[in-house]
C-alpha cells in the first residue's frame, strides 16, 4: 500500500504518475491489468448548478465613524446578509451573500461571484439609519473573500421530467418544463464526478485539499442532505485564487441560480481505491423524478447522458436565418450568445438550450434520450457541463505535475 506522503514525495521529485479520471478509464478499457502500482493520482471533477453556495466577504465602504451599523447591504443590487459581526463604526462591513440571492430575473449571486473573481468593479450600497452610502470595490479591496458550499459535488444527481400536461416553471428548466414526458432535464457529470470515484469514501474526507472554482480549497465535511449512498461535500476556498470560467450564474425559468465547480485528486493508495476508480457511466444509475415531488419513479443511466452524445454545443453561422430577435440568444442561461461572435466559450456551459430554441438549426449537439419505461424522452437541458469538468480535471493534473498542488490525507471520515 502506498501512502499520501510517499505520493507527495514523488510529486515533489517530478516522478508521480498522474492522469485524469477520463484518461484512466480509457487506459482500463484498453488494458484491464492495470494495478495501483501503475498510477499515483487520478483527478476528478464536476461543474454545474449548485444552489448551496455562498460567499463571506469583508468590504470597505467609507471612512470610520461615518455610520454605526450597516442595516442593509446590496452588491450590484444583490441583497446580502450583513454580519454576523456588527462592525460598529468601522466604515466597513462583514457580510454573507447567497449564490441564489437575486438582484433581478437575470442577475444573482452566482453572476456576482463570477464578476468579483473576474476583478470587475462591484457597487456596494449600505443603508444605515435611513441614510445610503455607496462606492465601488474590486476583489483587490476585499481582504477577505471566501466562498463556502453547504452542498456540492453530489455523488451524481437526477433527471427531472414533467409527467403531466401542464407546464411547470422550475429551477430545473430554462423555459417551462413541458409534459407529459416530452423532455428531460439532467444534472451530474457521470463517471468523472469525484465522489462517484471514491464510493467507499476511502480517501475523500474532512480536510481533503481540492479545487473549488479552480482555486485551492478544502473539504469541511459532508454537505446538507448527504447520505452514505448519496454523499456530497461542504467546502470552502479563497475567491482570490478562483477562476471566473469555473463558476457563474445560470438563469432558470424561476430566476438566477449559481454554477460552481469542484475538482478532487484521488490518491491511488491500493487496489481498493483503484477498484472505485473503475466506475463507468453505464454502471451509474440516473434516478428519474417528476418535477413536482422529485421522488424517483424510474432509473436511466449516465451512459444515456454522456456516452455517444456531444459534450460541446457548436454553432454554424452560415445556418443562421437572422430572426428578428434571436430566441437562442434570449434564452441562453449564461448570456453566452451574440450573433456577431457566436458562442463565447468562456460563458457557454453546453446546456443545449440554444439547440432547441434556434429557428434555423444553427446550433447543434446531440444531448441524448432517456429510456423511461417504454418511452424515449429527449434530453433538452443539461445543468452540468462535463466538457468544463474535463478541463478542470486536466487543470488539476497539470498543477500536480507542475508541483503546485500536493495531496492531503483526510483528517476524519466524511460520514
Ligand atoms: S449551450 Fe447554448 S444556450 Fe447553453 S450556455 Fe451554451 S450557448 Fe448558451
Ligand atoms: S435563433 Fe438561430 S437562426 Fe434565429 S437569429 Fe438566432 S442563431 Fe440565427
């Protein structure tokens, strides 16, 4: 059996064998005889809508003594929760912002977090004793800017379908989710998801160093609604180190949600750990639930979502018929479409909405179908971006190979 210390020494010496989860599965498909001696670290990742995300910030507002207590605070119009420290008379504020807080139907906490990390100017407005104070700040002005997840990187998730005729507005759809059984909305990155690759929670636990939105973070413990069968993590990370491309806002039919990403290195200590890493999409059940109660009534698999489908959506400008107002651009949940430039790859999360909305067929991508009983239900929305998660796995692998990221052993079991 290898140890974390021994693997870290190999990383420091530049001798560690590191591969992504996708690369490992490809190697295993070609050579079943691989053992734990053949690989030291496997990088896993996931990216998608994760509502349980918040930020804890400390921001300067004005000179000390100008106001006593910040009673209400907005950042770019997004309402925040001032405190818990009262910061009496300091002219600065501690506050908490929910990733699901909303300034409008198109801008929320997830958009704000990305703008902060991108270094954009953020307008802070403070209400105190019926007076208003405002200024602009950037991340450089924030001594403390920490992102926290209360529930993230679920060991895969579920597919949602409307089983009745009346359409439903939901966090699982960009437009109304139509029925009965007309379309499916799916979440989860399948066999590259971190917790899916450590089913026994042998190496992932409290204290594990990870990438949260592309920057170094740590697992604090199990997230809310975790169970042994379907765990998720609570984590934190410094926003100063994060990458805007690995986070952001996502506008659903009931308002803005928050995109978050997690990458976790799996140290291949022995063949038991390697056995967990052998999981493939076809062996991962995908529960299918009705949108109203979210109680699963059928099971598909992640092979239906990610095997033989197109992880990346493409755009063919020549097919555009120049509609009066571009329904694809208007529906894009991340604002990634302009007719001049097509798809902005830094904003696009490959959700597939434009494929359905485009009048001219200029957007293309096979999103797959879910077998539900005797029916085949087309997938029309992906709320997880496997292409981006794959890039995250590569990024973490490169950090380890460049000796910029070492592994930590877990201090306690997750559950
Ligand atoms: S796939 Fe289309 S609709 Fe979805 S984010 Fe990308 S450009 Fe926007
Ligand atoms: S919906 Fe499609 S065809 Fe119509 S303007 Fe937009 S890209 Fe062009």
